[in-house]
């Protein structure tokens, strides 16, 4: 399983070049941080990797990628449903019996330090808990390529710390995980980093 990015450049009408000559290869098991200043194109690059956006030049090739998952900056859930329900649902959708799905969902939640809030409605979760729940739900969906956009951007430092402390749980042997972030602690949690500022500087050199 691979995502191969070759000589990628992108801009939008009326704007300057976000990045140019970007190239790397992502392999199954990789946990990657995409960093750079605000406006450098981190979220745009996620859209390009997902093939939701077409690059101005260059290519994004998928090999063995069967599904894409996305965790957005702002956690979205069903207010009255429990945290456990949110993680159980994608397992039920894949055909698991409810008892099996709930056991597996709870085990995933434990990895994200959410076992104690499993029965709590989504509306009663803190910001950090809700964001970790979205990460846990994404793991339950088991996409080939998981894209996480600024997971701590809307959180205070304490909540951001709790999210960063479990990001390593996203590293999956049979998936590629890419995290766009401006948070230094999030960057440290990811073994691989690509800094878009480097590619922007290449453009202006």
C-alpha cells in the first residue's frame, strides 16, 4: 500500500503558489505530520492526497488504497448518542454482530483513554474527549488512508495535550495516516514530517 506524490504544485485562482515540486512516498504503517505556517496549504494537501482536489501540476498515485477517512478540526457527533455508539456504528456497518462490535469499539476507545466516558452522550463530552472520539471512530472505520486535519486547533492546551498523547495509536500496520498540524507537540508525536514551508521557499528562490 502506497501513496506516491510526484512533483506536486498547487495554487488557487488569484493566489500565489502554495507549494511546488513536492514529492514523497507514503507506505502502510506511516504516521506523517504535514506542517507549515498558516496559509501554506496543509489542508489543501490533504484534499489532494484524498483526490478531492486536482493539483495544478504533478501527480498523486494510489497503490492499494481502497478507502479514505477524514477527521476534521471540529468534532461532529450525534448529541444524544453515547460515545460508545459512535465507535460501534462503523463496525456494525461492516457486518459485525452488535455484541462483537461493542466489545471491539470499547477496546478501541480504551486505546484513546475513553473507556470511562463510553456511556456518556456526545453532547456531554469535553472538547478533548470529543476529538479523541473522532479519532477512535476513524480507527473503527479502518480506512486505507486516514487524513486528520488540525486535530488540536480548536482545543485549549490541556485538551490538546490529551489528544497528542494518543496520536501514536493512529499508527496502523495496514493504513497510512497523515496529520496536518501547526502544533509542535502533534509534530513530535508523528515519526515522519514534511514541512510545506520548505517547498514554498523553493518556489521563491
